[in-house]
C-alpha cells in the first residue's frame, strides 16, 4: 500500500474535500503541502457540513494531520477555524494536528497589501481572496518572513521586523498609507503565540517516521493545477505551485513520496474570479449548471462561472502534474440535460490548437471546438456502482478518459461521503 496525492486538475473547487475525506478513512496521516486559507473544502458527513480552509480534511475523522512548510499560515484564521470546528464537536489538539515550525506567517500587513493592490488594479484585478496569500509568499522568497518558529523567540524579532517593515513601509507609502505599527504587530504576535506553539513541531520528522513505519500518507493539495503559478493561466493564478511535484518541497519529503496522484475533476468546468475560461457559458445552461451544482465559493461565497467540460485543459493538467488517475465529481449535476458538450480542441483564427497558449492575447481569442453527446434521462445521483449508471453516462465518462489520456479511478455522484464509485483503489497504487 502506497501514498496518495490529491490535487485539483481544473481551477479549484472540484470537490477535493469529499474525496480527501473519503480517502482519509484509509490513511494514517493527512498533509496539506501548499496554499493558505484561500482554499475552501466542504465536507458533508451525515447531517453535518464542515467548511475547512486551513485544516487538512482528514481532521474531521481524527486522522493525524499536518500543515506542511509549503503552506502560508494565518494564525488567527487557524484559531478561528479550530474554534468553529470544535463547536461542531471535532476537538483539534496537538495530538492530532501538527503545524510545521517553518511555515511562514500571514500577517495583518499582508492582508492590507493584498486589498490595497486589488483595489488599485481597476479592470486589471486578478481576483484574489484578499487574505494576504500572495504578499506572504513574496516575503517568504524575499527572506523577510516571520515563521511559526519565530513565535517562540519574540524577544529576538526586531532584526526581522527591520527587514520586513522597510519593505512594507515603502509599499504602503506608495498607496498613501501610514507605516506598519510595529508595536501593535508585536503585541498581536505575542497574543497568538500561546495558541499556535503547542501545535508546532518538525513536520519532516513526523513524515520520516511515518515512512519508516510503512504508514500511508495522504497529501492534500489546495486550489487546482490551472491556478499553479508556473503552469496556470498566469497572471490569474495563485501564488504557489499547486502541482503534485510540490508534495516533497512543501512537506519535507522526497519526490517519490507523492505516490498515486489523484486529480479531482468536475464533470463540467467552473472558475471563480477573473481570467480566461474558453468554455464559459453566459446563458441559461451556465445558470442551470451553477444552480444545480450550488456553485458558490466555500471561502469567498462568490458565484462561480460555469461551462462545459474542457478536456484540453484537463489533459494539460494531467501532463504537467503526472496524474495517475482522476476522480470525476458532480456527475449528477449533468442529469436531465438533453445534450452535453465536451471541448476537444481550440481554434484561434484559422489555426487549430491542442493546448491553451500561454499569452493572454491568444487566450482571449480562443474558440472552443466541441464534441456533442446525447444526455441521459435517468438519474446518477447516489449511484455507488457502474451498474447503477445510465449507459449514456458511462459513455460520457469513457470519452472523458480518452480525451484527457488518463483513466477514471473514482466517480462521485453526490456530496455524500459514501456516494462514490470506486474503479481503482489509489492506495493500492
């Protein structure tokens, strides 16, 4: 039995929460390895709905969980999420949650900068969640970050604050804002330190011990491959690498630890915020997909843009992230459509493309080339085996496999944990 890495293979919001929760019952450890609290995972367990942003999805099952060093951590958001989940009956203690000592912290000044930039961008808005994710990653690579381990040494923080404030004060001045209130920041950090430090440990040691003991590790990605800072629709991307290759650097394990890479893919396509979307539907069909799929962001509440399944983009995601198999989610949302479409290629002028060009000007001119399918009259909702699926639904799935050049490992037919068709066991490799 090996490890499994779960990543989104579209623009996020593919239903990773349910799939990770489903797999977590068979994992010994669950790890978040990138992103921040801009990611939202919704888990439906019986009559309870859990909304997670920072906590690994396995935490709801009591599976030992790790927030890896590749995550940027807002300690106040972590405290609020732990308290919210505790109110739903899930106790989060240091016995079940580890936070990597080397996680960079998202500070109030990062949230400020995120909002100031977005407000000043006008029509050029990227569509960030304004939670400080990008600015925190900038300070990490700029070697200005305050990290979790620094909370245990606040009396030695002044040299780091000198570097940090020199950078942010100049940026704030450009927006007409006052300098960073250093003393308030120090007080805020002192106030939150007692909450965070009991969870802080060397995550890489815990993962090395798990490897030596032969334990199964489930790596949980945030956002989606098409939002990867290198491989996504730049600049309308997140500020981290979302591909499966980040599991090693974002958690303190080697690249071989990724194991079976499971890409989560909706049976159609959605996107939150700005950026190119070749198959977007600004019509009644798009509205119907959004209403049936309850397409609103877990974190922001923003309405998601909806469109037909884009096999071109998913094929790219499969290639750049080394996806072994996909979990096809929300198949039931397509129930009742008379006809369905899958994008199989693009046209730009008279030229044909089998991938999305990297330049925004080319992306804006893209016209999708569609293949049409007859819909199915019967329902797929709640199906737990192939035999319960309509023949046309199976035909649709098989064509998706062919077009993206990757087999289906799981099919999800409702938000409920058990409404899942297992085709190939990811933990079996």
